[in-house]
C-alpha cells in the first residue's frame, strides 16, 4: 500500500495495488474507488482531503494483531 498527498490540489490517494485502474466509482462527494476491469479495488482517491479527514491519520500505521501471521 502506498499513500500520497498532493498539497496543491488537496487530494489524497491510497494505492492498494500496482494494477492499472479501468474504472472509478463515486462513493461520496469527492471520494472515488478505482477498480480493475474485473472489479478489484486498486485505489481510493479523496478530493478536498483536508476537509474530510485529519491528514495526520493518513500517515499513521496501525494494524489488528489478529490479522498478522505469527
């Protein structure tokens, strides 16, 4: 996963795959999910990001220990 933020346009992008998106679905105003042709999620775009989420949370890593293999 790769997270990027463009301060000039106030847009955040969460890349979940290196695959090229073929389509996007609007799930909320300024929030789009990028999909492959077979409908796998490859990224999430958030426009006007600073108005929708605390930006510091984009770069904070947390994980559920039950999901991590021992």
